[in-house]
């Protein structure tokens, strides 16, 4: 019943852009924080950005500040990640995840409750 479905990944040249989407199903969207995480081969999973759906409060990892923008469309239960000025080091499998807002401490180590299947982003040099 509960699903997070990512889309929008692909292959892009360095300096290019992609927009990822995360569509949520089966829970009350406005009661959650939605985060984007990524994992590259041989590396630990890292937080990229997250957004509190109720008011749009956003958090970004230092590595993507100024290049990525997270947003949401509450009417569509969807969160977006606009990725500009992409670098080869952005290459990873990108996941979206959800945590109840009352459990959120603004830490990337918070225990997100629901996870999507991931969408691959590959940036060529």
C-alpha cells in the first residue's frame, strides 16, 4: 500500500541537469518529511536534501548547495529534486525516503520509515 516511486534518472553530461521525481502513495503526505539520499558503488549512503512537506522547509548537503533544489507539490503528493551543474561525483543511485515529521530531528541519521526503489543518475565527464 505504501509506496515511494522515483523517476527521472538517466545519463547526462557534466554541467547538465536532471529533475528527479518522488511520488508518494498510501500515507498522509503532509505529515512527513521527504528526503533524497544517494549511494555510489563502494560508498556509504549519504543524505542529499530533504523537505518538510507541510511548509517547504528544506535542508541540503554541503556538496549540493547552490546546485540542487528540492520542492514539492502537495496536491500531487510528489517531491522533486532539480539537479543543475551536475558533476561526475554526483553519479549514484538516488533514493527518496519518508519520515514522520514528529520523528524528524534534521539529522541524516534519522530513521526514515519508507524507501523507494531508487533511480540511477550517471554523469559523464
